[in-house]
């Protein structure tokens, strides 16, 4: 009896030891798994930041090549065409003519004699538009194509820029052909529908004088 009990107790002790060892191994394995998961979670952002830093360092001093007008403005307006446009815009009573091509907009400003009336300003505005589109056809240069964004045409003609609040006799007209629009639109800014826009343009012209 005692021998049997001793054997049973010995077996029980061995089993408990084995169970403890198994439990210890399981806990150790689980801890290792959690450790590696935590390490991966921590390493991912560190590696990502390191990659960004190294990429930025390698590209430092290298200019970014490209344009927001890539795949647009085709055909492009050339310097030779701009010269032809300016040479064509000669009118009696015109004190100054400016032709600028910036940000995909051909902007033309014509300053007439101070005594030029509304009919004169209107006539010069329409003549200027006709002369420009004769050199640069509307459908080719000022109308968007299927996959190509083209130029806008913006023509300003005025007799003078008021210095103060007295705007008597002042005539300021603008003709715009947006590339996305079918037709050109004419506005009289000296008696503006949009007073805020008129004042903004007026201030810009004062700065240029």
C-alpha cells in the first residue's frame, strides 16, 4: 500500500512539474509573440520616417521639374506671334498698349486719350479683339480641346484712370474670351455690375501707371 501511494505521489508530482513546465513554456512563447508584435508595430513608423528622411536628403537641391500646364497650351503662343499682335494693335489716340502672356492668359491693355468717349473705347476694343484672333485664331488658341486646356484672352480698353472719386467721363471696357466659353463677353467696368471687381481692376491699373 505504501509503495503504491509513493508511486502515485511520485507520478502526480512529475505530472505537476510537467504541467508547470508546459505552462511556463506557453507563457514564454506568448510573451515572445507579443514582444515581436510590439517590435514590428514600433519599427514600421520608424522605418517609414527613415525612408522619408533619406529620400528627402537624396533629392535635396534637385529642382522639381513640371508644370501645372503640362499636356495643355498646345499649340503654344510664341514670342514671334506676340510681337505680331503688339505691332497690329496700333490705334489713333492710343497712348499706351501692353501685351502680356502670363498664367495661360493673354492680357492686352490699351490706354486711349483721356477725351476718348464710350463709342471710341468700344470700337477700339472690338478692333483689338478682331486683330488678335486674326493672328491667333479663337478655335486654335482660345478654345479648350478634348484633352487640352488652352489660353484665355482678356482685353482692357479705357480712356483714363480716375485719381479720386470723380469718375465723370471715365470709360473702361473689357472683353474676355475664356477657353471654356463658347463666345467672348464684353463688360463696361466703369459702370460695373460688379463694383468690387471694378475697383480691384482700377487699383491694379493705378499701380501700373
